[in-house]
């Protein structure tokens, strides 16, 4: 699944958020796809949008509280122009009840 090159707009956002609410296991695949494409043009913005969708599906205020950051700061960090620090990014991931893991890329050398 590609989170890249999809039309972005409120109906799309609401549909994705509804899918994430209906199937929380979808979060893993959705964010994995966004991470896989993060180095492509527009990929970082797509990753922030994916994280925002997850936070909205779980309740932005609740994720912000668990992350220990003000809700307004969370909205700003995950906005299209957002540029969250690694500290904020990790807080949001943890606040959403997620764990960031790293694996070796298929093309990496030993």
C-alpha cells in the first residue's frame, strides 16, 4: 500500500481515520508504508500526515496528554509544514501506544 500520491483532502482524511478507528491493527501497516516512503519526494510530509491520522483516530487530546505535549503543539508538529524534533516525534509515537523499530534494509550490506 502506498500512502504517497493519494489525493489529500478532508474526505480522504476522514476515510483513513475511520479505517484506523475500525481496525487498529491497520496502524502498523499504514505507518510502515509511510516510513518505507519517507525518503521519496514528499515522503516526510506523508509520514507526518500518517502520524496525524493515527493521532486523530486515537483522539488528538489523549495522544497529546500521553505524549506530554500540549495539544496545539501536537497539531503544529504534525501539520503539513511541521518539522518535529526527534524528541517530539518519539513522544508522539509513544503517546500513540506505538514502538519504533529499525531493521536492516534489503539493499544494505553486512
